[in-house]
C-alpha cells in the first residue's frame, strides 16, 4: 500500500507535465502559422519592392538572424581588407579579438550578426552581440 501512495502523485505529476507540453506544442504551431500568414499578407507589397531593390543592387534576399526575417544580404568587395575603423570598409571593421589594433572588413552585411568586437579608431570595442 505504501508504494501506491508514492506512485499515485508521481503518475499524476507525469500526466500534468505531458498535458502541458502537448498544449504548448499545439499553441506554438497554431500561433507560428497565424503570425506568419498575417505578416506575409500585410507586408507582401513592401517585401516585394525591398526584395527587388536588394536584387537590383546585387544582394541576396534571405533569412538572417535568430528571427529569420528576410533581409538583403550584400557582399562587399573589400572583404578581409585590413582596417582600423568601420569608416574604411563598405561594411564593418571587425576585430579578431578584443585586444586587436587592426581588424578586417566584413565580407557580407550579415557578418555583423553574432558576437563581435568592432574596430573604432584603432581600438577594439567591447564585444557586442547583435541579431
């Protein structure tokens, strides 16, 4: 009888957890679909013109960042050029480490996503994480 008293609360707890996980998964699927369709319908014309402009400039229209929103990803001709400030680059001047005195120009506009130290007037900035 002792085992029955201990087992019953554990079974009930397990069932509650299973139900909560199931409800969450169903909710997540429904919300993701409805939000995606609403956003697509309301911004279809804006996205289309932004995409056309991006492609006309030689960029790639793709999902970027954790939010996976579609953005223009440009490739820069001065990629990997040594730099001491972002003003010397088409994109950003990225430090190899926080102690760097020289960095390299980013290869693409999406290269600024993530955690990096940027070069500013010959000094690396504190590491920033961007999305």
